[in-house]
């Protein structure tokens, strides 16, 4: 058993350490694996591969099990997560977009279509008039009326 430990302990420990990223826990996993082999040598079968490969697989699986059993070191309420996004402004933006969509849905279909073509499709007023077959003044009036309705309903 001493020869097996000397030969494979470093590999088993390195696999456990790579998974756990904690030297103390990696040492515990390594020790448990070799105790298991000492107490139950029949758990290893030569028909399934080499002893070294089996030990490495057991080390990886045991380390993953250990990770799953970990409890957070800090209460979740105290845990601060770094984020490149300002979550408050994103939430406010999302709420505003829902309001705008609701207001747009209440507008007459012609105004919705004119706004869509102007702001989302990037068409000029003249291009909208040409595509819809409507007079340029009508297109401008629809867009102005739609924007006015949006402004009035979005005011606090």
C-alpha cells in the first residue's frame, strides 16, 4: 500500500486540488480515497483499466461531490456580486419599455405603423409617404400625434 500511495498520491491530490481549489479539502479527499482502497481493495477491478486511471476518476468524482456539499462561507444576503451592468437602470429601462409598448399598442394602427417605419426601420418621412401611398403631411401629422400621445402618457 505504501508503494501505491507513493506512486499515485501526487496525481490524486493534484486532481482534487484542481477541482476544489482548496489544499485542505484536496488532502482530505486524497486521504479518503486511499483509505477506501485500503479497506475495500475489491472496489478496484483490473478488467476496467489501470489502477492509476481508476484512482484519478475516483478523485475527480469525490472532489465534485465535495464541491456539491459545500455550504456558502458567507450568508447569501451578505454576498456581493460584481456586475458590469447597472441593474437598477436596466430594471428601470425594462419597466419604461413595457410602458411604451403598452402605450404604442393603444395608438391607432396608422400611427403605430408610421412610428415603426420612422424609428425602427430608419425611414425618412418622405420614404414612409412613398411606401404607404399617403401624403407627406399625413405621415408627419401621424408621427407628431403619436409622439405627443407618448409624451403625455409618460409624464409623471
